[in-house]
């Protein structure tokens, strides 16, 4: 039964979403009519082999032909494009993190964040265009060099399709899958964090509006104290990047991934608590400025413990979500 479901899934996923349900029911009925009453796996394979490659069958249901590259290599081309584009985008974001993203970030926090996000998006777009161009060119050349008479679609290993290929297809629930946007958001978030942390003395602090523009008055944090934790923070960033890459290649939540995710959340939370527990973290000039507004003793009481509690709750919730998704069948 699983082979039938996978076959129908392979056909319908290549069709417009509005038509998938009706065609899935039609295919289910067709396959069941082709099978004997007490059928075996061999009977199922024989029936599916008669129906043929899912790519060919799907093309018969489509309103338009698949001729971007050609029906023989089209599915392999699209599969490779979907696989290579995210990897190339991740590499471009890693390069952004390693290329000193906190250099020349701007005059305010928002300018810095927008500039880093802009660099990340432009890097992804630029990389995506190059990958699309070279992969399309390669397949266009490959198709024109192919002189074989058999023009039936080939699989990812460039061999004719058989029902055995269905066993290599992972049947992943959407609730269990790791969205690509989650991976990219993690990497972009690490870039923004690195920019703000290692350039906090120039970005995070008190701003005053003078002559229609924001002027940086005094930094909130002691940069020397922040820099003293550079090794700890660098480890958090590097592990975060490696975890995002692992999520990308795995593509779904597993117990092992959930465990790694939990360890990372623990490391991240401990690093946060260690840093904010330093009594010299805040800049003395910033403290003096704040005393003119309200009692700064609140920092060592409600604000301090409030930040720790919030960080623990967020880490615990993310850890729970990871294990919950890993247990989804």
C-alpha cells in the first residue's frame, strides 16, 4: 500500500494544487482496478510499471508541457536546482558572517540591521542567479549532446524509472519537515547578532534627536567586557551555523537533531546568563544617564531576573518544540 501512496504522491506533487485531490482519487481507483483481490507487492510493482514513470504520467495531466529543459531531463534538473540553491544560499550567508558583517554597518541600530539584512538578501539573490544560469546551461548542453533514441524521463541517477525508486523517496510530514526559511532566518539572525555584539559600543546605546537627526550619545554596554567573552560568543555562533547546516541537509526533525538543538539552546542560554551577570557589563556613563530617568537598581532586581527567566522560557519552549516535531510519525 505504501508504494501506491508514494506513486500517487510522486504524480500529484508535480500538478497544480487545485487538481491534486481529484487526480489522486482517480489514480487510486485506477491502480486498485489493475490489482487482483489478494495482491502482493510484486502485483503492485507490475501495475505501477504499466502506468509508467510518474513524471510522464504527470505531464499528461498538466495544462502546459514541461519544456524548460525537456521532458527527459526536466525532473532531474528541477530536483538538482532545489537541492543546490539552498546549499549555495547557506554558503553565501556563512561567507557574510565570516566577512566581518559589523564593519561599516551604519550610524544607528536599525541602519546596521537593515544593511546586514540587505547584504544577506542580495547575496542570496546573486548566488541564486548564478546557480540557475550555470545549471540551466549545463542541462541544455547535456540534452543536446544526448543522441539516444530513448527519450523517456530519467531519474536522479540518470537511469530509467522503476517502482524500486519509490522506496528511496522519504515520506516526510510537513509538520516534521524543517522549512528552508527557518534555516535562512537562523543564519541571518546570527549575522545580525554578530554585528550588534561586536560593534555594540557604536550601535547600542542612547540616541537623542538633534536638528532632525538621531545622534549617538553614549553606548549602553562596555565593549571591553563584551570582547572578553569573544571565545564563548564565537563558539555559540559557529555551533549555530553548523546546526543550521545540519537542519538543511537532514530536512526533517529527528531525535538526534532535537537533542543537538536542545544542547545548543542550553549553551546559548548559559552564555547569555554568564554575560549579563558581569557587574561591569553596562557602561558607567549609560548608568549615570539612566539614573536621571529612573532608579537604576531595577536592573539588578526585576529587569535582571526577568531577562534570565525569559531566556530560559524561550529555550525550554524551542527545545520542547524540537522533540515534539521529532516524535511526529
